[in-house]
């Protein structure tokens, strides 16, 4: 497993649009947040292409990502928005080339397709976290979470203070997952993640409880839960009455043999804490926490990551 080099003030960050177009005002305000955090966003006007519900053709969006991974002066790639479109890029990317230049890659929602595939195909840690357009409304907890995850000052720890224990226990494993609907769309494709031995993380937004039930049941029938070590549910924002969503988890997971905890503040809600994908972590139902074994990024020259030029 390769960890990317940590992100430091003054570093150049490539902004990419792997999925849908975005509102320019929210994007600009998000760029201001990145600049206030000390980073130097890099993009040009091609980022604002619109091709129906995509931010450009699949080839254009993939080449943008590929170029930033190979550019020596770019230290991270930050996604502008989700929506839909990341699935289209998966056959377009040169994974062997990307694996030679592991860098911070951060996004969420539809970007889950890229987070999990870059992890499995390139052996690198990726980051489930806020996108540029959502940074405009980011609270302080979200911003603090970004700094902790990307600077490497200490391991990430996230608590589900308002969550629920569906199945008690404590377990270790690499955290894999992201948006529930996108994970379902990856099933039975060459890009489906391997969940065996992992802590599975899921979140979603604007899905009614019966649709959440249907997607989880699909994953169950596909064998996704057979060998996982734990399940961490993030925010399920605007998904109807929270009690109905909780009932879905209780009915599907109360009798499992792995710990299940809901309510982790990651996903489409506030705060949206940054979670390293592919890094080792522990889920603990007593502490209601996800605690990573070590920082998910490396200092320049540190074993496990490339040297900073």
C-alpha cells in the first residue's frame, strides 16, 4: 500500500471535474477556502466544459486526471463536484502510470467509483472528503478534518457521537467504501472493490429508506458482507425519517457477527470528515469511533511514499 506525500501550505493542487458540471459561484467560493487553507489551486477554463450532464467528454475528463497525476509540481488532485460521470472514466485511465506517482486524490459521492478503483488498481490510499463546491459551506470541523487527514500530523479519528450501535464489537481492517448507490453500480463489473477483511463504509443522500434497503439487500445477495470485519455507516442526508433508516440497518445487520455502528459524520452532511480509503483502521462500538492505525500520508522522503521533488 502506497501512501501519498502529505499536503503542505503552498503546495499546488490540481482541480479536476470527473463527473457533472457545477455552479461557478459555489466553486469560486470553494477555491477561496482552499487558498485560505494555504494551498494553491491549479485549473484553467477547460474545467468549466458542459456536455449534457457531464463536465466534458469521458476522454477529456480522464486526460485531465492523468495529466495532474504525472505533473511533478502537482501534489494533490481535488474533485470539483460529484453528480454522475466517474463510472465512465474507469476504462480510460492508465493505472500503471498513476501507480508510479501516488498523490492525494480527494472527493466523495459519485467520486466513490474513482476512490475505490484507484485504491484497488494502483495500491494507493485515496481520500473520501469534501469537494471544492461543497467547501463553500464547510464548517470548522470539516476543515479541521481535512488538515488532519492530508497533513499527516496524526492519525485520523472520527466519532459517531450521535450514532447508534446496531451490533456491538471491535474490529480492525482497511476502510473501503463510500457512496452506497455508487458501490452498487460497481457490482458485477471489473471495478468492483473486494470487501473481504475490510471495514465497509457507506453513506448516501436523498434516497428513501426502501431504496436504501434495496441497495443493501443487493450487496448482501452479492456476498459483499460475508467476510467484512465491520460496518461503519456515515450520514444518510435527506433520506426521510431517520428512524426509518435506522430500522433498515437494524433489520439487516442486528444478527451479524461483525460490529455495526451508524452515524459517523462523513458523507453529504455537516461535518463531512475526511476518511482515508484503503488505510488500516479500527471500529469500536464502545468508543463509537473509527481510529486509523497511522497517518494516511507520508512526510517527504518517508518510507512508503515518493520523495517530494
